[in-house]
C-alpha cells in the first residue's frame, strides 16, 4: 500500500523540499488496486522541477531549439505543398529526413542525461516505498511540464523563422520572388508529436535502472554505473552495425545517385550502433588506457582514466553528440564534393564537341544559324534547360505530391557525335522523332519504366505532354535527368534563346557576337555553378550543426556540474585544485579523442561507397578544411564544456 504509514510530525508538513510529498501523513490509504493520485504526482513533479531546475535548464534549451528547428522546417514543407512550390517541398522534405533523425537523437540523449543524474533521488524514493510505476509517473509528469513550458518558446518563433531563409530560397531558384510562406498550427503540432515521445521514452529508460530492481538494490546502485548493456541493446547495436555496413555497400550493387544516397545513411546507422554500444566501447577504451598508464606517476592521468572507465555511461552521452557533429558535417560536405566532382567527370566524358559557344543574353536562333553556316563548323546542336514538372507517382489521392519539379535539357537536331550520355537502352538519335524523350537511369529507378513507356510532363501555363521514352542513360548528373528535342515541346514552352551551342570544328566567331570556350573551361564553370546551387543546403547544414554543438556543450556542462560532490570529496582527501583541473583536462582529451575516432570511422564507409557509386573508384572524399574546422569545434566544446564548469565547481577551500 502506498505510501506506507508514517509518524505525524508538524515539521514534516511544513517542509517544502522536493521530497516533502513523500513524507506527508495520509488520513486514509487507497485500496492497493487503485492508481496513484494525480494531484500528488503533479505536485511532486513541480517541486522536483523547481529543485532540479539547474539540471533541466539544458533540457529546456534543447527542447526550445528542437521545436523551433522542426517547426520552421514544417512551415517550409507546408508552404511548398499548399503554395504549389514542389521544389521547396522537395528541399524541405530532404532536410527533414536528416533533421528529424538528429533532433530525436539529441533530445533523447539530453533528457536521458538530465534524469540519469538523479538516480540517487529515484533510489531514495524507491527506498521509502515508491513503486516503479510511481517513479515512472513522476518522470512522465516532469517531461510534460518541461515540454509545456519549453515547446511554445521554440515553436512560436519557429513559425516565422522560415522567413530568414527566403533570400537563399529565391536566389537558389527554389521559390519565385514574392513567394509567401503559409503559417498554420500544423507544423507546431507535428514538431510536438515528433519530440515528446522521444523525450518521454528516454526519460523512462533512464529511470528503468532504478525501477526494475528492488529498493535495496536501487539504493546500493544509485550512484554507481556499469559499463555493461542489456542483451536486447547489444543485439540492436550489432544489428545496426551490420545494416550500416551493408547499406554502405549499396553503391557496389546500385550505381549512380540512388545507390550513393542509400550509402549516405550508413553513417547514421553506424553512429546509432556506437550510441547503443557506447558504454561498452568507452569502458573498454578507458580500461586499456588505464592499464597502459598503470606504471605512470601522474596521479591526475590515472584518476581521469579510472573515472572514464567507471562512468562510461555518463561519458557516452557526451561523446556521441560530439561524434554526431563531426560525422554529419563531414559526410554531408563529402557527399556534396563527390556530387560536384561526378558532375564534372560525366560532362567531360559525355561532351564530344570541340567547342562550346555562349552569349551573355543567350544564343538566338539567328546566331545559331550563322554559326552553323560558318566554314570550319561541321555540326551544331543548341542546348537549353527548360523548367517543368514530372509525374513521379500515379496516386491521384495526393496529386500535389505526385509531381516533382525538374529541368529538361532541350536540344535541336541530332546529338550524334556531340553528346554521349552513356545510353544503357535505346539511343539519343531517336529523339529526332516527335513526342520522344530520353531519361536517366536514376530518374526511373524503382518505377519500372524503360524504353517504350511514357512520361507525364507539365509546364507553366498548364500545358502538358506525355512523350515516349526512347533512351535510358547513365550520365544524369552531367546532362540532367531528362533530354528532349525542342520539336517535342509545346510551342509556348520552347526556349526563345539557347543556353549554349555544342559545335564540332573551329572557327573565328567573334563577329557573330558570341564567345567560345573550351570543353574543360565549360566543365569547370558548370562545377562552380553546381557548388553555388548547394548554398541553401550549406545554410541548413550549418543550422543543424549549430544545434548539435549547442546540445553537446549543454550535455558536457550538465554532466560536469553534477560532479560537485565528487570534486568536494577529492578536495577533502587532499587533492589540489591544480590536480583536479589536470584530471578534468585529461578527461576532456579522452572525450574529444574518442568522439573524433567514432565520428570519423562512422563516415568512412559512407564516403567510400558514394565515391565508388559516383566516380567509379574507391576513395574517401573528405573536405579536409571543413573536417579540420569540425574537429577543432569538437576539441573546443569538449575542453570548455568540461574544464570551465569543473573550475567553478572546485572554487574555494574544501570543507572538513
């Protein structure tokens, strides 16, 4: 029966400490089968939040940031869907896949860290008669209180944060100038639906160690940690490791951007495996390091490594966010660099022309005819990019999601001898037939479409066509996903001027008002343009990395600040402040080194697989300047986040 009978004492009734509720006398105990009273639960939860507000400040900060991030992205997705901006929808959905995964991991890790520090309190509650269900109810109530306070503080500004991205969206051609974002409560609801279950699950799992054992065992183990993990957690970690390695090898089987995109996710799977097995990994590394320095006379180093070994769970919650920061930035910039390089390689291999002819305002039909009739020019093909939308799903229930914005490479005449798109089926020569189109292998992957099938296209103004596929090619990065002859386009959507002319032969064309560039120079310009188009992605990546950095710093400060009793004990037994500062500094080096190793190892398979899928060679395409900046950030966060709180915690003389 809960609570157990207690002596009546007036002093207990006036105690306003967080545990005072557990000591209040009861007039009548409810039946054993009844549920815990809601009023005491919420009263105690509010008292606990007030008493432990310092450890929950970090959780509140992360919830505010996470709610703002997901709400802002939700606004972009809804605006793209309702505002007929499919490219905005695609960009926001692509970012959401990574953002949700990262945010869920960070929020869960933060709440787990904050609640794990209070194991001693939970153990005490178990010792005075609290049942596992009552402790879990208390944790649930605290999570609800934190979310009720913090989520609106982030979600409301997040509704309007998308406006900050409008310049980048317009300059990148994602939305037209003057586009208005749609503001509704749906993104707020979606953010809460995603965040709250993750935090609640993390909180309950953090309290599980105390609630699954007897009260006596809870008190005995309330301040100790074990580096072991449960069989279920071990099996899950091994499974994620195996899946991550298998997914990293996808480009070996599926070439092109499709296989490379699948390989990209392996970094997060491997990092998830490391997070689950973190206590075992960190404990093993610390154990070996401590054994290697056993004969050392450096007491601070030995104490730091012993601490790392004994509190591997605590350090794992700090190491994984730092590893995630490094891994996310490295794999994303590496993937971008690989894509740009692959674009250049495919263009260089596929352009068989001798010269590229351009004009600042576009090449007119008269200029193209004059070039074609110039002595020394053997063949000319005009090439232009035409905006369009392609139907990617036959489902009519979600019509807006069935269309994807794309660009068609419109050409004139025969491309023979000028463009080699590396056809795997059919031939580009058949594009001269009316109502035909050539598609990249990536664009029709998984659709079952091939030569002889039709594609549904629509253009500005509502016109639409259904051309027949006459060729499938592999060099989609270089030439785009769709190549069509201008004669197959609706009259209102035919380009007025050509972007460039591809020509065989050579001649002096300056008198015609056009410029000529070599294929190599044209490829370099195209690569530079592709890199510029990734500006929006770079901005979104920076926002996500900043969020992770904030979470990692918060976790380190929170964990180090919770060690004040440990620092006080060390001071009482004669440890100097210099020795303790050295100990914390060595621990921070251990944290940063482990995070760098885990983060780097998690991205190598992904980057290697993407390089093989796009470039055809095994290499690890790391953007070293970015990697260096990220590694420096990890070192800075680990050092400042641990040393500064430790120095504040050891300030003053130890009390006897």
